[in-house]
C-alpha cells in the first residue's frame, strides 16, 4: 500500500485467524468455524495451531501429535486459506495461548491476529494465563455452543465478536467416546480424516 507523502510502500497487515486445539480428532464443526471466521472477519488465512500440552486438559490422554497433525492436514487439504501450524508442538512446555500469540506477532508482523475460540473457552478465558495479554494481542472470534447461553465476561465481550453460524452439536471428546463404543461417527468427520482414522485404527476400544 502506497502512503502519500512518505515516499514508500507500507505493507498492509495480514488478517490471520489463530484456531488452537488438540484436534483429537478434527471434525466438520472445526471446518465450519474456520470458514465462518474467514468470511465474516475477511481473514487472509486461518492457522490450525495443534496444541502439544494444553494446561486445561491435564491428565487426559491425547493422541500423539504426529497423528493429530496428519488428521488435520488431511482435513484441510485443498483449502488455500487453511494451514497447520506446529508452533506449539515445536515449543517445550505447556501450550499457553498468550505465548503463542506473542510469538506469531514476532514472526508475522505486520499482522492482525484473530483468536478463534468456542463459547466455552470464551467464558473461561478470564481464568487463563495472561488473559489481558491475549486480548491485547488479538481480537476474539467466538463460535456458539448449543449448551451454553451465559453472557460473555465483560473483558471478553469488549474484544470479541460472535460468529454467525449454526451451532455444531458434537465435540471431539463425544466423537471419541462414540467411536470407542464401536459407533460409526464418519458423518461428523471430513472424509479424508475418517479414512486416516480407519487406516490407523484410532479411537477404538482396546486400540
């Protein structure tokens, strides 16, 4: 972009969505959220940030990171605005969102970051590590949840916007639970991800 009077070009900040999660597994709801964020916030790209060691899921068994990366890459193949980020996998220690957003600013500047979260995470955000820093470094895009209607905390509402989209009725944990009981959940999964899960025998009881 040319700025008159300066005699120079100044790069227009890119608008990048940051969509963090374990993606264990990624499902069609995640893709619907990413598409809604792209369209409604006019994002140039959405980064699917695969969590290595999420503090809020301490003690829960998580599928190994290489498999979660592969499932996510399969799901977004062909989507030019979607990209998997290993930034948290390559960093030692817990995956704190404030650290991730700070590092992305360092790597991508000039950039406007849009932190994509579910309604449950938005409600809990004031109890996260450095919530003020998260809200300073990014704007929030909040996806609705069918079971949650409580008002957003004030600090979140000031920096957040609700995505206008249908509420997705199934979570990754529910998909895992159903599959571990031998139930077919392929209708909720991107076909390439479902094929990968079947090939690797993931989420089956005793598997």
